[in-house]
C-alpha cells in the first residue's frame, strides 16, 4: 500500500506550464519536477517563465536577501 496517492488528474481550473513540453496544460499531466503552477488561468500559466524571470530579478536586487560582506583579515 503506497504512502501517498498519486494524483493523476488535476482540479478543474488548475493550469500548469510544462517545462519539458513548453506548453500550458490543464491539471498536472506531467510530473511535478517538470511543471510550474498551479495558475488560475491559462494566460497566467503561459506567462510562467516571464513571471519567474521577473521574480528572480526582484530577488537578486532586493537588499534584504544579500548578506553584508564578510569582514575577514586585511590582506595588507
């Protein structure tokens, strides 16, 4: 008896972007490692890569995510 049930069909209205097939899918047709989502609409799912790119750029420039420079021994 498996510990976790494998969900084969998604809920109606759940949209995913498949990284392997590069397309929008309703419900989780592909494995979790190959998809982004769920999104509320197919349009949001189609923009998954742009959304991820924008969020990554925000996080890279957010000063709260950068540690202060380490103060090590002075090389001189």
